[in-house]
C-alpha cells in the first residue's frame, strides 16, 4: 500500500483551510508509518480574485509574503521529525498572460519541491468573473448562457493546467461534479479531452480519496480512472487531508481497485 501522500493542507497563519498545524500533520504521518508527506496548501492568486476566503489573493506581494512564511513554518516543523517532508502547492491555474506572469514570479522566489495543478474556480473567458465553486451563492445574477460559459472556463483551466508544463501531477480534475455540476453526459466530450491530454503528456493524475467522504467515490470518477489506466498514465493516491485523522484515508479501497486493474505505474517524488 502507498505509504506517502503529497496532498495535504494545514492552517498556517490562520490563512489556509487546513484545521491543524504543519507540525501536527507531519507528526501524524510519521506516527502511522508514512515514509513521506507533502504539504500543499492552496496557491490561489489572481488580479480579479474575489475575497471570499482568506487564502484567495488579488495582491501579489501579500500572497508571496504569506507563502514564504508558510514554507518557513514547514521547514521548522520538518526539522523536528525523521519523516521526509516535501513542500508543494496546490495551484489554481488560469491561462491569461497576467496570471502566468504572477505565478512564475512567485515560484521563482520559493524553494518548492513540487506543484499540483488544480481547478476550483469557474470563470469567464476573459477572467473578469472568477468564482470558487464553494461560493456560487456569491456570484451575481447571470444568464444560463453566461453560467455555461463559466463552466466551460473550469474545463478550459483543467486542460490548460495539463498542457502548461508547470505541474508534477493533476488533482481531482472532475472536482466540480460534487456540486452537481457537469454530471450529465453532455460534458463527456470535454472529459474525454482531459483523458487524451493527460495520456499524450504522460502526466500523472491523482486518485483523490477524499471524495469517498464527500460523494462516496474518489475523484476522478472510476470510469475515467479506468480509461487512464488503460493508457498507462501514472497515478498517485492523494488523501487531500485537512486534519491528521484524514491522512491516508480510504487508501485501502483505492489500492484494492488498482490491484484488480493491475496498475503498477505510480508517481513517487524525490527530494
């Protein structure tokens, strides 16, 4: 069974959405016998970002300062433990030149070990309207056509993240489905595009076992995982833990599925 995770969160500086400190998360992973844990708080920064959560930033300098301090906390906690600790980010990708400029300037100034490509936002094509899918109730009234455009913006960002070359693996690409978005078969075409893009680039994707607690299955849906495994795309199990008790959650169920599929192509990062 995989005894490491690269997708975990903490509550550094009271900003991020984890519920415990880096120290508590690292100590728990060590206690249960994991060989490594990656801390991957959210990198959500964009000039048009709406401030619906403390970890969303529209100010470049403030974001960079927070990210540097969070990494310092991880390094300090890691020094007290023998388990391998890696530093990453779960990055919300946007295709605009402005976003890419900000992002590249940020990562040049941080000593990171890996980056996860993720999408949590729907957005308009011009990125003037950006809304986290957790906060759809904050979206001003728009027409069904405009909302459909923003849903397509979600999938365009997923595809853009895959093709960008920035990321070590892609997180929960059908995450929006837990909010009953894009569940019907009319969205299958774009999901097939995701499958083909991951396959073409041999870019690893995660089986996010946190989905078991949310909707009774992981992200992505099993049928899409099966298609990717047929194409020998590398996988990694991710618990997406926000508290110590969630580290390694539901790995056994996912490992059972992978064993039945004969899957052996597993991502493992080296520091």
